[in-house]
C-alpha cells in the first residue's frame, strides 16, 4: 500500500505526458508499457491507497484511474471515489477511464493499438461527472427517456450527491461541486429530454455491465 509497481520506470513518461495512468494489475501495466504507453503504474496487490495517490501527486497533478469494464471495476471505481473525495483540491485532478464491455487495459491496447489507448486515457471523465452518473444510475434515472424526471427523484438524487460532497474538505472544490450539481439538477427534467448526452454514457442501460449496478 506504500509503493507502486513500475513507478521508477514510468517517472520520465509521467513527466513528459503530464499525467499518470493507474491500472488494476501488474500484467496490465506491463502490457501497456510494452505497447508504448509508458506512463502507467499499478498498486502492489492491493486496492489503490491514499499513500499511493499522494506519491503520484508529488510527480503529477493529473491521475487517471483506468479500471476494468466489469462489475469489479465498477466497484473499485466507487471505492476510489469515496477514498479521494476528502483530498481533492484545485491543484490536483483525478479522472476515471472505465473500459467498455468487460475489457481490461491489456485487451484494449492489443485490440485497438497504442494511439487509441492513449486517446482513451487522455479523454477520461472527471470525478464530478462519474459520481453524478453513479448516483443517477442507483436511482434508475435514464437521461434518454422522454418522460420528465419527477421532483421526488430529483430530491433523492440531490440528497445522495450532497452526502458525497460533504466528504470534500477543500472549500473551493466543495463550492464548485455544489454549483455544478445544482446546475445539472436544474436542467435534469426541465425539458422532455436531458440535453447533456455525455452524462451516463459509461453506465447506459444497454451496457452488459450495467445490470451489476441494479
């Protein structure tokens, strides 16, 4: 829990790429490195810890957590969100890249190549968006549905989101998380179809992994 696999080898690439990718396992880190994605590390046989995150933040201000696209990956993403909410601030960014259809990083880079893998990591979702997606999914909110979102559902969603926001210690981050979610909640259900089509894309009902959240 105090060290990271491949960290010494990845340091220069982390500096050059200006972010680090954290994957779940040794083999994923090895596979990405072999295929030219060298700014990659992995926990040493445990879930990602705060000590490991703090080590990475001494070397970069942008951490991308790249998790397997299965039920275990979704569970790890939820745990990581709860872990990092108390330490986020205006200087450090934590993003999430959830691989599609049960894939792991090794599968993805071998099937799609280095450029696609790098692009996938660079376009990872912000923590704020992923948290909104999870809490919405728990309430079975479907942004593509024509019906209006009920006030009751919006109130429940707000309560769940603000419970998470209360974990944030940094006052500036907390202020903007509140503002961001209030704006989203105002828009959600205001029209017959919610306009922000990016929200919920990783947790869409058609995805084979979504049923694990039901």
